[in-house]
């Protein structure tokens, strides 16, 4: 740690996010210990003006404070990414994630009707059916890419079912999601045109599905949104499209990332896998939460100060950006004893895997928990000797702690 200096740390530098996880962990531990709130330049994005910079929050308590005080640190002023939302993208990502109360609360209540326990119960059986189909598709091959062929299809299929995407278009959702959440990784995004094309693919898909459900309602979330009223008005098809993009992108990427990181972690900690196998149901809930904390699929979100404020005595001026680094909060020794230990029995485990405790806590958290549980139960039962055969290829991103590829082998036939 002594070799690090705050003058040499830039959390927006692409090379930091291309480095191994261990190197980044060392940087964030140094910041938590020595400079828990520090200022950094914004990432340079081709074709966009350089932003003013941001304050990085790296300790658990500071991030929780910003999350829970939306009146001081808002989401609507420029959005929740580090850079302000470009005008050409605003129409695509103007959903509840970039809103504040009172409209945020009203729209969230509308959308949450599709995520109540009663509503989720209607699709729980479908989660199990999808998980079985995922394993069926690979079980006789003896090898596959774990991410593309096991971790991704389950959450992708479930969220597409929920919003009415036909099976023939699921691959388009998968590809567009990779681009939208792959900013920073040249394999997926090389220009603003790449990003615009991905958003346009999902926007056009949403417009078609929304218009169809407006005329032919069913019991899916799209029908709920298209026929509900907010402030006496219905959502336009274009407004629905922005919700659709958020739902299908967030609904498949973060869960596949958690399942992928969890599988790699269990292989590297065989004692923990063996413990879980002794009584799957007993340990499933804590193990799922541990996996989400360990992998931290969403690395950060940004807020903007609505007035002059303070965090742990540190002044934040009105209009300044603060970035909540969830990956750092989930390794904060002040909150988690032995945070670098993978322990499926860890409790309490109040992590930031689904965001903080404020108004933007992840709507799909309960669904994600179910998907993680069901997928591991299916893998343990039918592919018990599944082994990752090479180091995972990580996404180069400061936003999503993604795994792009991870080859695996298992006995054909299970």
C-alpha cells in the first residue's frame, strides 16, 4: 500500500479497468484508508466535451449516506453515469433510474406492480423451466462457454418473457445489452455510433411491442405499463420504450454477471462449494447474497448535489458530482469483517449489490435472487463436475464488473 500515491490514482483511467481485479482492489483499499473522498477527472469519451470531474466515495457509510439522501444528491441532473447524458441518448435512457421524486416515486410504484411477490410468483415456475432448458441445451456437449451458454440465457429469457420479447429477438437483446453496458471495452464499443445503434435496436423493438400491447393487452409488464395512469395520464409508447430498455438491459446483464462470478468463486473456494452441497436449501439464501457482494455486478452510480452539503465533514458544493463506488463499499473493512474472504455463511451481509438503501434500490432484486438460486441448484444437480478451464475474460468497464467469456467442461450427459 505504501507505494501508492493519491497523485498517481485516476479512477477514470482506462488502464485501471483493464488491470486485474487485485490491482484495482489495492487502489480502492488505499483510497478507503487514506483518501476516502477524493476528486478525479471524468473519463474522456470520443466526440463529447470533457466534464468537470467528480468526488469519489469509497467508504460504505459515505455511500449509504448519499444513497439515502436523494434530496441532497439527486439522479435527474445529468443522469446517473459519470458523464452527463448526451442529448442524442436522452430519449433512450430517460427512465426512472434518472428521475427524482415526486415523479420517480409515482413511476416506480407503477413499474413495481410487475415486481410484487404476487406478480413474481406467476413467473417463478418459468424460471425453473428456463433453467432446465439452459442445461438441456449444453448437457451432451461436455464443454461450452459458461457466460454465453449458461449464465446469460436464464435471466435473458426470463426478462424477455416478462416484457413480451419473442424468442426470435432474444439474441438481439443480448447483443445490444453487451454494447450498452460495454462502454469502455473496445470489443463492444468503438464509437458513439455503436452505442446509438444498440439503443435504436432496443427502442424500435420496444415501440413495436408497446403498440401491440396497447391494442392487445396480456398480463405482462408491458401491458401493465401501457394501460396504467400516472398523474392522470398514460405513458406514451416512447416513454414506455425507455423503461423497456432499462428493464431488458439491467434484467439480464447483472444476474448473468453474478452467476458467472459465483461459479468462478466457488471453484476457487472448493470448501465453500462443498459446504453448500451438504444442504443446498439451508445455505442458498446466504450464498446467493455472498455471491452478489463478491461479484458486485454494478460497480458505481453517480449523483449530483442539489445544494451545498457535507459527507463525513467533507464539503460538496451544489452542482458537483459524487460517484458511489459500490465495489469499494462491498470490501470496506469497517462494514465487513474479513471482506476478502469468500464465506457463504456470512451474516449479516448488507451489501451494495442491488444499490443502496434509498429510493433507487433495485426493483428486480427478488427476481435476481430467485434466478441465482435456481441456476445453481440446477448446475449442482445436473452438472456436478462442471469446471472452469481458463481464467475468465473480464469486461473492460468501470460500470459493470462483467465476465465476457469463461470456458468450462463437464461430463457429457451430466
